[in-house]
C-alpha cells in the first residue's frame, strides 16, 4: 500500500480511501456539547434487518467555543441505542464533509 497526501491507495483493488486520523481523545462535557455550534448534519436512512423498519439517522458535526470538533452520531437501531460522540481534527472535518456530500445539510447562519 502506498500512502500519499493523506490518501491510502490499494493498488490491487484500485481503490482509494481517505485515511482518517482521530484528534486527541478527550471526552467533552455535557456543557461543552450544549454550547457547541452544529454546522453540518448528515441525514440517511437505515433499515433494521430483522423487522425491515426504516428509520432516519442524523449525524451532527459540531464545534465547541474553544474550537474543538466532534461528530455526534445519531442513535442507531435498537432500544438501547445511544448517540456516540467522537472527537475530530479540522482535517478530519473536511474529509467528513467531502464523504457523501449529497447527504450533508449545512447550517446557514443569517445575521443582521
């Protein structure tokens, strides 16, 4: 495998995928997440294979006041499903925004 410019190329399968490096892991406080600004939301459908029930899942990318980024993944299928919070670096945020851009809803801020 050759690694160039943050991309990882599998020569045998002729596939290229983005190598995501996670930011330093630090659990954000509930207060930090409450004050975080959601600037993009990924919306997609998922289907429970046993019941065939389709649900909409919303993952949110947020920025805290101290410029830390977190992906808050919406709860999946199942009664005990919870949101998962993952720290992201700025580089990872750009990679996330470029992955499946048709699923991304960007927040528009109007002021005046």
